C-alpha cells in the first residue's frame, strides 16, 4: 500500500496505542510511536519519550520530523490511571494522572500543531474515555482529565480549523487492555451488564475509529466526540 504520510501515536507500545499503530501502518502510513517503557517488538519508528516532560516531547517530535518528515496524523493516546475514592486519593497519584493524561496531551498537541499549521493540514485525535462524559465512582481525577481533553480538543479545533486541521476525540467505554485487567470479575460483569452491547471493546475496534478519523472521509469532521 502506498505511503499516505507520517502518523504518530503516543503510548504506542501496548493496548489501544499498539493496535492503532498497527492499523495505521496497514492503512499505508509510516508510523512513529513514542513510549515511556517496554519497547515493543514491532516495525515502527520508535522514540522513547515521557509525555510529562516537555523537553522529551519536543526532542521526540523533532527527531520524527527530521528523520521521517512532517506529521500528518497525531494520535494522543498515552495515559495513566490509579482508581481511588475522592477522599483517599494521594496528591502524588492525582498529579501524575493530571500530568500524564491532560497536560501530557496538551504538550504533545502544542508541539505538533506548530508543524501542521505550517503545512496547512493535519489530523489530531485524542483518546479520551466515556467516564469523562458520564463519570465513574472511584475515578474522579481520571474522569476530570478525560473531560478536559474534550474541552481542549474543541477549543483547538476552533483555533486551527481554517488551516485545514481537524481535531477530534474518541471516548471509548471499557476496553480490554492491561489498564482494565486489574478489575475483579464482579466489576467486569457489572460493566458488561451496563453496556448496551453487553461486552467490552477490543483495542482493534478503537483503532478502526482512529483509521476513519485519519482518512479523507473525515475531512469535514472536527470538534466531535465519538463514544
């Protein structure tokens, strides 16, 4: 398949990120991923970078642009969570969740959108969560960060739309990844019973939505939340 351009997936070494990187490669993109640890055994251009550190993100994007070319698709996927009731959450956990999910996403978008503005095209896709829209007991901070990504995406969409750049959010329900593996079976059954389809999603299904939002078929969609 012919190369469609350069796509970058943050946190592309596992779960939704890895499935997304694989799908975009199948779609014909040259894919680069960032990862913080556990480098995957995949044929992607890989750069180690922590989204909580501005200098690492700036260096990673500069590396990708220098060696591969201008970024046309950015999937902001890197995330972290640690469930806790509101009255029990530690400051250190709260700060890490916010710094990774919300501030990290904004850091990456801020850096990449500069290049997209110069090229007058690009697609930015934030991986959010349904809990950012509906809330979830024990996930006050996590839900706040995912809700924040919706506001960030819709604001950025208004800033850059006239330059041919689209910005959207995918807000999945529970997906079978290592972030949800720790849930006990009772909790998993509760989730399935309260999901219209009666099951959790697979990372491949989320990657399919990313594929659509990365294609020309989505050129007139921006500021949208898919959930």
